[in-house]
C-alpha cells in the first residue's frame, strides 16, 4: 500500500498526550494517530440509527398509585 506523507503541526501538550497513549497501546505516535483517524472515519461512515424517543415528561407518566 502506498503511503502519503504530510507535515502535521500540533500543540506540544497534545503531542505529549498522544505519545503517552501510543506507548500504552504499543504503537508509534504516527501509528496511534493513524489508528484514531481510521476509527473516526469508520464511525462517521456507519449508517446512523434513529435515536429512541425521549422519555415522557413526569406529568405524562402513568401513576403507580
């Protein structure tokens, strides 16, 4: 698979957090960023399900008495 290289600038604190996270998951920082981006794209491309209707207001709920 051909890889695309590009420059990415980010806040040093964000990079440090990504570096710690990558170490915990035994990945390089580059691998961690690619993993996170792939997951975000996968979630975005999934068909959206309809949300369940909201709970009825307290006055609309049946009485237990």
